[in-house]
C-alpha cells in the first residue's frame, strides 16, 4: 500500500492549504505561494462509500484541532507555521502494527469513529491538485487517482469500491460542510485569506451547473 502522507498534517497544509490560499505561507522550510484556482464543476458531485472497502484507511496520523471532538489516544503537538507554533492533537498510531488504521473494522471495514473522524478522512473525496506543469491549483470531487494501489481493509484486495454520483443538494451541502471545517483549520493556523468563501459561493449559486471557473489572485 502506498501512503503518500503518513503524517496527515502534510496533506492538510501542503495540498489543502496550498490550493485554497490567497497569500504566501511558510511551512517546513518552504514558502508556498498562492496560485490561480480552478474550481471544477465536479466539486458539486457526491460519491458512495460501500462497506467492505476501507481502502482509503491506511495507517496515518489522525489530527484534530484543540476544539474538535476526538477519540482517546491523541497527544498535543506544536506545528511550525509562518513562524508560529500551532497546537494540534494527534494520534500517530505508533502502537498499531497493521497496515490499516486502528479504527477501521476488520469485519466490514466501517470506521468506528465516523462521527468524529479527523479532517484528513472527512475531506475525501474532495481532491486538491497542484499540477507540476500547470501553474494553477484545482479542486474537485473525484475518484482516487491511484485507486489500484490501495488495499482494502477486508480481504486485502487491491482497489476501491467508491463511485462518483451526480450533483445533488445533499452532496453540495456535505461538501460545503467539509469546506467550512477546512476554514476552521485555516483560521486556527492564522491563514485568514483563502478562496473558501468564493468556493462555497460557487457551490451555492451555481451548484456546479455552469461549468468550471478560474479564480485569479
Ligand atoms: S479514522 Fe476512520 S475514516 Fe479515518 S482512516 Fe481511520 S477508519 Fe478510516
């Protein structure tokens, strides 16, 4: 199984924050510069999450804001961000010797902490792309690009079972809920200027029906 971000904070900051920011920020010795953002019409779509999969639940860090409900087993850590130390609570799952998250069921691959799952789990299947060749970011709801490389939590087969669904009021409201949770993360990190208001407005006003739009700083 490939785990691109065993520390999920890297995914949140280097992908999610990097795509939504309107201002530069410093993280891990690197300055991330804002890019134009293409909001895909696909951001309005929904998806299925069938049982007996759990392929997107490998062992990675489970991270929470101080005021987010969290399961037992998290400890405080400080993240360097823009020369500040930002407090988060993390379960690194260091005592978990399996390849999958300690909260995924080995019977039906359901998440035992679904109502309080961390942002990095909750945010799927919103995908934040930062192309190497294209100088812009893109946000959409889309299948896993390397689904074939993921291993199910039940049966150990490769691949995922989720399917993309057409846009609906339910899918749009759920995506807005996730974007507002990301906004709380950005605010906690002091990242005040983001595209999130425009992304939410795009979803509320057009429901994705008028095609992609590009936002330029
Ligand atoms: S917390 Fe839940 S959703 Fe997240 S990886 Fe673990 S089992 Fe999967």
